[in-house]
C-alpha cells in the first residue's frame, strides 16, 4: 500500500505531459525518446530486458531506409557546400552513412558516381549494407568500412545525423583518420543550452542512446580542431522533446561547416 501511495504522489508532482510519457512506458508503449541520463553508459544500462541495446544490429538496418534515401529540406546546406568542392575523384567519407542513404539521395542532385564515396559505420550496419550490395540492391561504387583507418584519406568528412549516436568525442574520431580532411560538414547535431543529456531512442526493437549535447561545450570543441567555421544553421523541423522528461525542453538541431586552412 505504501509503495502504491508513493508512486501516486510521484505522478501527482509531474506535469500532464511528463506523466503521460511515463505512463506510456509502464504500459509498454514508450515514446520515441524515453528517459534522461548524464552519459551514454548510464543510458545503455537502462535498456529494458529483451530490447536490442544500441545501433550495431543488422536487424534494424532496414528500418526507415527508403525514407532516409530522400532529399530533405535540411540536406540543402550540405548539398550547397558539397557542390562547391565537387570534382571528379572527390573523396567523401560519409561517417555514420548507414547503407549509403545520402549517396542515393544526393544522386538526384549531384553526379555522385564521379566521387570516391566511402561509408563508415558500425559492423552490423555495414554487414547489412554489403549483403544488400551483393544482391545488387546498392550501387557497386559505394565502399563500406567499419574503422577510420580503413577509410583512407578524404577531402570531405560528412557526418549527417551521426553526432547524436557517436560514442566518442568528434576530435577522437577525426584523430583516427590517416590525414585531416580539408572540409568537415556536420548536419543534424542535437544540441541544448543546458547540460548534455542522453536519452534512449526507440528504433524498432532497439533502444539507442541519443546524445543531446550542450551547445556551448560542443562549439568550444569545434574551435580546438584547427579549422575555421565557415557556416552554421538550425533545423527547426528536427527539434525533439524527451517524452518522459519534457521539462528538459526541446533540442535544437544544428549544422556546421569547417574548413582547414593549409
């Protein structure tokens, strides 16, 4: 009886939206973004039993694949900066590029077949991509790798939608490349004005840590990379609120372009 009363009092202190989000979790129908933790390890430890932890699973590679192969409004700043560099033989490293979704989407706008396009992603996603490619369902020109060392030197480092899932600082990932790329294009970076928060995103049977970075800290990290900030933008359509913790406020999705001077 005491436990039930305590639970009732806790729910009574919540806002209507917050209570609804947590009740959905208890009912087995969690919102897309659920829970809030200070770091990725704590979020992973909270993945419910029976759910796949993280993104590194072939089973979830096909989820939303066709939707991700479309050009969206927030892709146009990326396309603008890519076309400025475009030439035959341009080396693009598409970090977190899934199964080549941006290559497929951008083929409608750019002659992507002229580029040397390499996708860097997790082993489970790359395995699914290679299986697709083997049966002719992905362009043969796409190259897939699972480590930065395999990727080789790149002219452009593209990370569209990677940063919220990346489990190391961006500087660490870049340091593992054979050489620094001349241009870095980051898109769909989830930020907030408060402390960094990690929630769990529901993607099929998986619960994937989703990092919403403190904007000031992240932009300070960008300044240490040895690049000049050439452009930045906001993507209002990709603002998200954690269903169980709406009091934390919505995230702000951002894009950045950095250029190396040497």
